[in-house]
C-alpha cells in the first residue's frame, strides 16, 4: 500500500486516507495507485462491507491535481498521446468497486478532488467545505472528471461551476443532492458512522450485484435495461443471501449474511 494513502480498519469498514496534508491531499499517480490498491484489498477481504474515502487533516479532502511548479500530478504534464492517464484509471476503478464507497469530505473538494467525491456512491461532507471545479481559473476545463460530474451534478449547476470556476459550500450543494449530508465539522464522524452502519448490516451480495446492475442499466436503452434487470433479479434470487433474507423475514429475525 502506498504511503500517501493509509488504511484504517474498524470492524467491517475500511477507511482510505489520502495523506498528503502538506499538499492539501492533492491527487497524483501515487495517490491514484494507493486508492486502487486499497479498493483491491477491500474487495479481496470478504469481511469488508464498506469503504470510506477521506483526506488527512481538516483543511482539504483533496485539492485536485497539484499545481505547484514541477509537481507530480500537475495537469500541465499530461501526454495527449497516452490514453492510460492515472486519473482515467482511477475513475474506472472507483466506479467498478463492488463495495459501497462513501466519501467523508473533511475539507475542500476541488477540481479532481470534487471528481473523487463524485465517483463515490454516497457523500457526507462538512457543511463549510467548498466543492467545485476551478480549472477555468488556470485556462483549463475539468475534462477528466466530466463523466462522474455529469452523473451527480444537475446540468445547469455543473455548467455554472465549470464556466465561473466558483465553488459552492457543501451546505448549498445539499439542496441539489450533490452530497447526501452536510453537517458541522464536529458531527462529521458521527454522521459518517451512522450512514455506514445503515449499510453494513444489509446483504453484501445484494449490494454487490445491485451496484453492478446500476452501472450497466445506466448505459442501456429502456428495453435492454428491462431485459437485463429481469436476468439479474432471477440470479440474485438464487443467492444464499437472498434465501437467508427471505427466511429471516418469514421467521421475524435478523438475517445472518454470508456474502454468497
């Protein structure tokens, strides 16, 4: 595991912490590799039920690409001829994650940092944290993170963010459901734990297959999606977790999930 992304395990929850506080947890190839490795490890461990992504300290969740001169990860060093950019790989890996992925936005999430939060399934943020895409201020546009932004930010809100480069607070973002919860800093951990605990006691198999289906259905026509959904539902109904869930419902007891 990369030293710039640290892991903290607490029960069924694995937390990945971007640990470049001196650079406002800026994104670079090492951070991307560390997050991907963390997700790989979490998925390989059947006892992990959810992953939380956050940043070190209380200033920034992730400030995007490092704009310091000659810094690793600066967008000004991208090779247009190389389609294997680490940000593209990271976005693909996050969106393919079979476990629930929750962003704990402990500070500002700007540019690529906002993209990371948008790749997560759920977001709990400090209400005073700034969210936005500031690339236009340096003559750029948030190209690499447009796919997740288009799926999580309303079109006109996103256009205004992109054209003005002006961020909004998580408190304001809550109205457009860009984040799930925006709370005072002192309540961030409690709200994150509350949300995660509502997830990890549900069927791991149902969540894993459900996330897979959501990703596929999003790209399909209605007819294709309905055909695929019927196929997936029939297969899910054959899993051990589904049998256990139904039995527990009938017997009026808590289910004992096996993730199978």
